[in-house]
């Protein structure tokens, strides 16, 4: 892996095969996913040991799988690692290694066979047929068939499950509206036989192959979920999966240990005996673990250490496709006033935030849609937005502040008088706290009293999704490069629409983008949607994302994707 700090162009329609897992009763054999304490305790500290035997989670037999446990940190306890429910990057990294979809993505971002060895599309683009590999197995050794995909995709539509990505990944499938209303069998997915999975769309979708590689649409085992409910995805004993690794030990607040899944169809290519995901929330603790060699890769690097790390061979900065933005709860006053929202946005000095507070590791954002999103003609989407100019001129901060003051006065809150105190919610990681403190100052100059609320990660995303906040840090890293992936977030009924933005013209533009067969018309509709979003300040873009992390040169064969994920399944640890 080479260190790089660069701008980038993404290949059209790339996707990572993931998205964004418990129970008190175990429907599987007693030794299924059994923890191997000796493996964990002997190897996790220094990532190397002598011969390492693990328990096969299907047969209970001892199997030698090598002697290397890769110890990494990508975040604290995930909110969920149920494929249908996850919408966070940390959980997505874990899903990438424990599940596999019909299709997958290679190091170059190209779609490749996953659980399906081949697939084809009908001439009218409405019927997609996937042919599964021979002999597919779950991690407990039982057979995995096309009917498992039928069940799993219908489950994503189940209103009782409330999958946040449901509309994004299945909204184009025939029968979707009836399915999300409760008639799950209306969804047009079928298994004519154990090895064939057929999907019928209501309208052609050029990037549907990317969705077939998206973790929300991973297969999950019905018997396990029937026996354990949603709790199936919260402990090792009931976490049945189909990817290159399975969970052999889960200690909340400490670690998740994944062991090699010998039932995975490509198990012979897996060199690691396992991966230990260290659930560390404090960046300083993560950095300390990295310095001692306990962990060989950390995503959360203390921001105060970055100046001294720049230029080091093990410090990486890599562009990813996504935007750091603020959500305002539009169901609460004063955020239901567009002038107030615009004033709050214009008061932010984005260049100062990105270049000073974030030390140049992010890029100031004048649009919602940043670099990497691909327009229908293959060009950069942002180059064609707003006549080629940013929606917010980030170079004229003083003038922006004066306009913010005027807009507040027009809204009836001259000098902030009459505005209630606002709470800004964020988790304490990376630059989030320093950005919150800056907002106190910037919005304070408008006469606004801003209180900062620090929320632990496990509670933060459900709080935001439920609308239990005034204003909040938010962000999105793309799952595939089609602009709809991010613009869909603000569609009125989208499960990830945390700010509850609801605009009929916006929804209509997105509907056109979903149904038209004309590429130019689709592009125009997507750009119209961003025009409306920025004019209404449905959210406040602040900066475009980059990932920065520390990774030991001992790790070989891994890669990092433009979607913010690390691929360790084919990695090795150099002696």
C-alpha cells in the first residue's frame, strides 16, 4: 500500500459490498461460532504466535488455520452489525468481512462475482438473473440457497425491521411499495431453484449491479432470526454469516474476534487465522495501542498528533467520496425557517474549519455533492452543478457573515434576539469536538447561544435518526458513485433523512431520476434536486471527507477503498 495525498476520479458506478449482529436463545449447535479464548489471548497482543488451532463452527472439530491474528481498530462498539440495519462505516467494515453479497468489488472498484458466479440482465433491463456458486454454506455448515436471498431481501422491506436503506436499495424493484406497506410477498424476487435468484425491476436501474454488492442486501439466515429475533446480531453464538470470517468471540467495549470461516467458498485464499476488531472509542488509547504494537492499524488518530505524523511511511491520507455536514431538525423551531438555516450555514468559515481546525485533512465544501460522484455522462457531477460554480462561495467569509446577519433579521431575529438556545449534538471523536466549539463561536457572533452535547457513539446515530436533537454533526460516505446514493438521503421518506427535510419539488426531481431512461434527463433531475436542497439549506455541508489512519508496514495484501473501507480479508502479516 503506497502513501498518497491526492485528488481522484472514481470509476463509474463503483460500490463496496457492504453498508453501512444477538440473542439469548441459540438455534444453532452449541459449538457454533464458539469462542476460542486461547487463540484470542495468545495472539491479539502482538499479532503473532505459534500454531493456532480454531474450532470449526459447523462440525466442532479442531482445524489448523494458520497462526496470525490481525489486530485493528476502526471504531468503538458499533450500533449494529445486522446487515439490514447498519448505516455506519465502522459496522460496514465488519460486515465486509463477515458477509458476502451476490456480487463483490475488487481492488480496482470493479464488480466481480460474489456468492453468484455469474449474472445477466434482460434486454429491457428489467430482469436480473443471478446464478449462485455450487456448494455455498453458512458459517454453521448448513446449505445456503437462493431462497435465503429471497427471505433476506424481503426482510429489508419489512416495516417491522425498519431498514434505513430499504428505499435506496430496493425502491426500484417491482412490488416495493406494497412490500414496505406490509405485503412482503409483493416484492418481485424469486428463486426458481436453489441456485437461481431472479429480480424484476419496475424500471431499469443502471447501477443495480452495485446494489447487488451492497451489504444491506447480504443474505441472513431465517432460522436463526426466527429463533432469536433482532437479537441474533448481538453476540457470537447466534451471529451466523457467510463471509470469509465469522465471529468467534464478542466482548462489548473490548473487542470482536473474527476467525477464518472454513465454510467460505474461497477459504483457501484466506491467509489470516482471524481479525481482532478492537472496540476503542478514545483516539489516544488507540494511538497508544498502535505504538506498543498491540494494534497494527488504527482509524482514529489523535488530531494533535497529525502534524508530527505527516510524512511518516505508516501515516496515510486518502480521499473518500463523501461530505461532512450538519443536520438541522426541521421539525423544530427555528429550523423550520429557511432564512435561519441559511444564516447558520453562511456563518461558517469552511476554509478555516478544513484547513486549520481539520489541519488540511478535509477539504472545504461549497456544495453538498463533492468530488468523486459521477454524472450520467461519466464526468464529475460537481463540475456540472450550479453552472460550474460552488453554491456557497467559501472565499468570501466576511460577506457571507453579513448576509447571515441580514437573513436572521429578515426572519425576525435581529442580532439573534428571540432565538431560543440551540443544542448541537456530536460524538467525541476526530475533529468533531473542536468543530462543535468553533460553531459555538461562529454562531455566537450572530447572537445565538449554542450548547454542545457530547453523546457516546452507541447512542448517537439512533438519537439522530429518531429526531431527538436540535442540530447535529452528520456525514455520508458513498456506497457507490451514482449521485442518487447521497441525494436520496434527503428524499422525504428515506430512512437516513435525519433532518426530516420534506420538499415536494425535491421528491419529484428524485422520482424523475429514478424512472427516466434518458441519461440527460436523469442528470438534469439530479442537479435540480441539489439546486433545491442548497437553496432551501436542507442540511449544511461543511467539508469533503478524506480518511487518515496509521497502518504498520507489517500488513500486506490489504487495500483501502474510496468509500472508506479497509479490505483485510486477503491480507497477511509479514514476519
